[in-house]
C-alpha cells in the first residue's frame, strides 16, 4: 500500500528537482502561471511549457501535452482556470 513520504523525504525529493513541466502555462504575462514559471526560471529551474495553442513561452519550446515532451521531467505543475 502506498504511503506519502514524510516531510524529510519530501524535502529531499524537492531538492532534486531541476526540470518542471508547467501544464496550462499561459503566454500572457499577467496570468499567475506566467509569473510563477518566470520566477522558477529565475531560481534556476528548467521550465517546459505545456499548452495546446502556443509555440514558445518564456523562451522555451511549448509542447501540446505531457506525453509529447521528449525528456525527463522531475515535477509537473498544473495551472487551471479558477472558473472551472
């Protein structure tokens, strides 16, 4: 049976994160997903945008879905509209 890792194990996992796929990353600079992703880039993380209708965001190639990303992803961050 699966058990969530304790706080120490979660911290260790997060310290190993380098590449983050951001599902719902908006090309609009006023959207929260853009600001958070830009901040993650500024902290040294590689951000890979996932958006079905964009080609480049924050200087990175955009992929239409997670399954289309050809490299290893350490963490997935999901943004969705608050209206949903």
